[in-house]
């Protein structure tokens, strides 16, 4: 598991390229304030938007998650903890006033980038009206 990449995955890079091409600027792998060992994949700090690109296997995608047969009980516990940690992180950030967007790795990068762009525009709109 130590060799498993947790940042700069292919789906994440594809989305980041599209966001950058659309003129959006962001930070990557930002620690979640107050929650050790947890990071936000893509962050729009001023807009307070946190984007997570979740892998189907590691985060329990309802469509594509698989269950390992070898050492099944250990894996089930491990993967359930990942899902629980994701929920806790989402709830923590939302209670702190953040908009949390979660996407699966199998989702179209163009669709993901479009939804993120819309969310950022919606957050920035009231500031532009002043």
C-alpha cells in the first residue's frame, strides 16, 4: 500500500489541467485545518471550496468498488474506515463553512471541471456584485 499514489493521480491531473485552462487558480494537497493527516485534493481558499477526487476502490464507489478475497475481513475493515473518515472530513469542513465537492475517479474530467467551475463562480458572484 505504501506504493499506492495518493496525490497527482491521472483523474486529478486531468481535472486540474481543465481548471487551469479555464483560468481558475487553486492549491493542491492542502492539509485540513484541525484534522491531522488529512488533505484536500484541490482547494479554492477564498471561495472556501474543497474538492476531493476519490478512487473507486479506496473510497467505496457504489458502482465500481471491489471486495478483495484474500484477507477479506482485514480489507473490509480498512475500506470501511476510509469511508467513515471521508464522511467525518466532509462534515467537519461543512460545519466550518466550506463547500465540499466529492467526485469519483471514473467521472468525466470535463464534467467534474464544469461542476467545480460553476461552484467557484457561484461563490464569487456575490463578491463581484459589491
